[in-house]
C-alpha cells in the first residue's frame, strides 16, 4: 500500500472512497476496469491518509444532514483497515456530526465498528450492505479468495439484525456456468429472508466485463475452470453485459421471493432507501462552526 494526501473526499452524491484498490482478490471485480484510471497496481492500495480530516471539514460545513455512502468502489474493510483504522475514524466523524451512513463490504471486519454503527443508527441511520454471490463455501473461496466466506457474512447480517441495524444484500454478480444455479440463488435468498434484510440489489442474473476486468477474470477462469474462457468468448465476445442463460428463471425466483417476504428488490427503491435520511431523527439545518 502507499499513502496520499487527498484534495477531497465526498462526491456530489455524498459518497467517499477511503481506499483505492483492493486486496480481496475477487475474480470478477469491476473496479479493476481501466476506465477508472488506476495509475498503480490494483493490489497496491492507495490510502487517503487525511480522509477523516477532509470528511470533518465537509460535514462541518453542510447545512443539511444526509446519508454518507462508502464501499461502492473499493471495500472499506480490506486487510489494511486492521492496521490503519481509517474507516473507523471516518465513522467517528459521521457519528459526532450525527449524519447517517450506508456502508458496503464483504468483510466481517465491519464488526469491529459495531458500537459506532449502532450509535450512528440511534442518532440518524445506518445501513450495512453485504455482498453475497454464492451459497457454496468452496466456490466462494475460489471466486472471492481473500475475504471471509458467505457463511461468515450471513453471521454479520444476523448480528446487524440483532443490533437493529437495517441491511441490504448485493446479490451480484451471477457468473454464467459458475454460480447461476437455482440452488445457489435459493440458498442466498433464504439467508436474506432468515436475517430480515431490508432490500436485495440485483441488476440481472449476469456479470459485466470490460477492459482490465475481463482479462483478470479470464485468467482466473483458466486457472480454476479450464475451458470456460473459450465458452465465454464464443457466447459473449467482448460484450459488456454477460447474462446467464438461466436469467429469466432465476430472476423470477428472485422477484417472487422478495415480494412474498416484503423485501425491496427494485434497484431504484433500494437506492432511494439508502439515500433517505430519517426526518424524525433530526433532519435539520446544522450549526456552522
């Protein structure tokens, strides 16, 4: 990893990336795509060492409280967070200024900040988002090799439920000929129902591939699924959207299960929930310091 002094931290939509790059090694990671302009190796994580200070400056000057998002691009709880604690420091700032947070991760390291997440949720709102791609633990160790497996992430969801913290699951990507089975989708959905998730994000049963991401993915296929690269190239070429042949059947199972259990399943509805700051917990103008 290497350190940098960032000039800014919040996007126009109040999202932030404390780190750039990742060490989880997921074989399908879109963030590897060249369009994002990485000028360093993806595993050589760039650390925005002044992230907490920049965040405090921004929140101090905001006139209205809102939800702060993190984790959409790079996981805030990758390995270096154990040593650096930058995500925890940013949560302390969010808690102090009584903003909300919507945080996305694959890692059980988020449990280290449970007290902060609970405090933010009591004052404003916390939403924890967890990615689940496969119900098969051995497959999970192949496609997401350097992060805790699905079973442990489900334990995280359960602990959040017990703490009264709402959760959203990202059921994506679904990799054709790898995890696009009915048993897998039903297994993940059962976990979501059992842990009482608020919403499930799915944009179609498939994966997106583009330059940078595609090459890394194909190398992983050659290593772990010999011959599958040729099948992908024959069926999909260089398409950005790579849809499972089982998309229709699997998506109907997904929609039906969500409707039956009162789970948000339309992406726009889930995104709206993530952005919504609760008025009854102090949606008011902030004092200027």
